């Protein structure tokens, strides 16, 4: 599997809490959940430590085992929890957490897992690619965003509203009726979206943290089909550049209300092994033709 990826922190002087890693047969993407000022945690470890430790653990597991992806995720969460359950109070709701995407290629199929609001795109040779995103966070969050979205970014009022918003969402994390992410409870892996698809039906895949998927979801800069074209022709860094340009044009969130001016952004573009799948460039061209004909 050929993989190209780019990752950029929200700000140059802050750590990137995303994780991206790949082998010849597997890709893992995590988006660590930032903790805003004013929220305390009983865990002494950073969000970056959590996302990078879990991400590297999952990648190692996927190269050593052909087990079901939810099982590997549960094992990975359990392992990382064991690294700090004697030094940190992991019963506290502020323990670090992350979304997870896992993609694994075998000789004749692709296995995938999505937990949290990162986005997996599978180019299935049809006009509309398959887009998988766990939207349970958005369903829970929408009713609580009204005040936050009404305030201009960069103000003390907006910062306080964001703190209250994140604290409120913490009450819904990893519980029935709420949303699920990787944190301290391995049972969260059972809540992931999963699937298997024959490799001869896929010509490419893309993995995006929400900071990169905002190109479509928030800023409406493009469509999923055209986003795949950008990744194939210009590379993941170009997609992130376009997102940053949109964000810089609206620093206070007046056109596009949001929690923070910038977010960590990571994008990966994968072409499964040559000879297994068809030509991704031709598939993209076919998709563009179909999109043009529908317009």
C-alpha cells in the first residue's frame, strides 16, 4: 500500500496532538482531543503523549496480528491505560482521549475501523465515494453550541464559553446516549464503526482528522470527490494549505463559527498495492466526469 500524508499543528509553537503512522499494509490515524485552559485533569500525561503512544501501539499490533480491528483497539487502549493507571487518577473524566481510524489491507480485502469524528473516505469507483464518520459527537454537541457560536473568537467570553462547552461534553463521553472515543476504557472499542470491503472494489482511500475534513464539512471549499482529486494530484499538504487559507480569512469565526481559529490537521492518501486494485487516477477522472455530467 502506497501512503502519502501530511500533518500540521494548529500553531507552530504548540505540539501536534494528531498521530499518523503507516506500514506496507496498515495505516493508523488518531486525533487527540485538546483540553482548553481552565479544565484540570488528574492525569499528568499530555494529549500528545496519549495519541502518539496509542497510535504507535495500534500500528505495531496491526503488523503482528490479523485479529479483528476492534479487538486490537481494545488491547491497545488497555495497554496504554496500564502505562499510567498507577500514577494517574484515570477515573477522572479529563483523562486524555482521541479519535481513531484503522485501515488494514490483506490480499483480497480492506478492513477498516472508525471511532470518533475523524473521516475515512473509500473511493469505490462510483460517482460518490463512501464517506465514513462517527457523528455521535456532533449529535450530542449541537444543542450546546449556541452561545459559543454566537461569540467572536479571540475574546475572553469566547474562551470561557469554550471551556464550559468542553466540560459539558465530558458528561457525554464514553457512555450510552453520548459519544465514544479511545481513552481509558477498552470497551469503547466495541462502539467503533467497522467494515470490510473487497480490494477490487477500491482504488484509493483517505484518512482525515476533523481539522482536514473541515475543507468539506465546515468551509465547503470542495466536495469529497474533488478532495480525493486534490490528494491524488497535489498531495495532502495542499489540502491542509487550503484549509489554513480559509481559516486565516476568518480569524474570529464570524463566517464559520468554531471553537478555535485553527485545529491540528492531518490527511493521508492511500493507494492499495498495484496489481490488486485498478488505476486510481483513471477512477478519479471517471468520478470527475460523472460529477460534471450531473452538474
